[in-house]
């Protein structure tokens, strides 16, 4: 916990950028920002170890804002250098999403970096979306009004009800990797992925 509190100021955190590739065009149509921590004793620490600790200690707000700003700055710089990327995807934790000034923080990150809102995609989990339906609708509408894209991460592992896809205006669903990992060896996983793809196509997400 002490190390994490000083990781930002000590410049120990890094963002890696995982490419998102279109199956149809074979072109990179975006990247997802993923966090890495160069720990002075333990080496590279992965997000599944960092994020729970940050949420438990209350550091997730500072950390999440750092990730958002860093990602926007990097993609804006790439675009200026003619490395054109249509979008950057950034994950949000439930604590970030439920803070009162999320929209202001997003606006500040876009303004300070010079990145257009249309280049930013925020990723939320199903549990975040379903926690407070009324509050979620207002927050999503406020973000969408700014021109920001929204996606549902880890789709298929949270709430069994799909009714929220009728209620919330999301642009993308990301099938959970547990299904993708078994895609070639488990007919049930293949069936689930196929069904989600058909549904997403019909819903234009």
C-alpha cells in the first residue's frame, strides 16, 4: 500500500496499449490502455493485483484519473505524429463511475490533452451499469452527450438479464475472455460467442 501511494510520483506506473483489430479490414481501429506497475522489488505487477488494492485503500480515484489523463495525452500525441488511432479505450472502476465529478474529470482530460471526445471510449462492467439504474442512465447520458463512446466489459459473466441493453445506450460489448479462451475446444463456448455476436449485430453495437 505504501509503495502504491508513491508509485505515481515516482514514475513507476506505465500504460501499455493493446491493439484492437478489425476482423474485416485487418486494420487497427483502436487501442485499450492497460496498466503496469514497475515495482522496485517485485518487478512488473499486473492490473488484477493493482486495482483491488487501489480500490481497497481509496487510491483508485487518483490512479484512475492518472490513467485517463495519460491515455488521452498519449493518443493525442500519436495523432499529431500522424499515427492515427480512431479511439482509446479506458476502463472505469465502480468507485470512479459513482463519484460525483466523473464527467468533469473526463472533460478536463480531453481538454488538457487536446483529444476529441469521439476518440475516447470508456469501459464499464455489467455490475457497474446495474448497480443504480436511474443514476447510471443520467451518467451515461451525460457522457454520451459529450460524444464519448461506452462499452460493456466482461460481457456474459455478470447479470443474467439482458434487459439493460434495451435501457442503456452502449456502443460495444466485449465478450469475456473466459468464453474466448475455450472457443476452439468447447462447443458451448462457441455457441455462446456466436449468440452474442448475432445479438450485438442486431442491436447495432
